[in-house]
C-alpha cells in the first residue's frame, strides 16, 4: 500500500512572493550591524596608523582617499545612519508605540530616505571643508 500524500499547503515560490519593505529593512538592519564591525576595524587601523607615524598614516590616507576607500567610507556612513534609525525605531516599539499599520508603513518609507539624506549631508559638509 502506497503512503498517503500530505495535504499540507505549499509555500509560495520566491519568484511570486513579495517581500514587504519592513522585512527588507529588518534584514538590512542586521547586515548593517555586521558591516559596522568591519567599518570599526577601519577606524582602528586609522588610529593605530596615526600612533605609528607618518609613513603608516600616509598609507591609510592613500587607501581612504582611493575610490574603493571612499566607497567604503560612504557605505560605512550610510550603514551607521541606517542602523541608528532602525535602533531608534525599535526603541520606540519597546514602549509599545507605533505598531499601527499606517505608522509602520510610514516609518519604513522614512527609514529608507532619512539615512540617505543624512549621508549626503555629512559627505557634502565634509568634502566642502577639504
């Protein structure tokens, strides 16, 4: 006798499943948290090079001013703002506020825009001082 087939529902395939913005922001929040560890290692490299003297500091400066270094630094800046804004959002949720569907959707949309705007402002001000 053949075993009976299960009547369990099938999961939707990834090609038809729509990822909600809030879920994507949650995933990005975790990724940016991990990325901040690597960015902090760059900060430590810079501080150690500063303590070691001119040649070491010149090497770090050369890397940080290269296109790859600038890309990493801009990404690090964005990751800090994105992670900070996500942390503030979760802090507010810890008080039981902002769980209404309209609030969650609004904050999710803002969480995409604010870190980008803050990153642009920081880099515009920083580059204008050079």
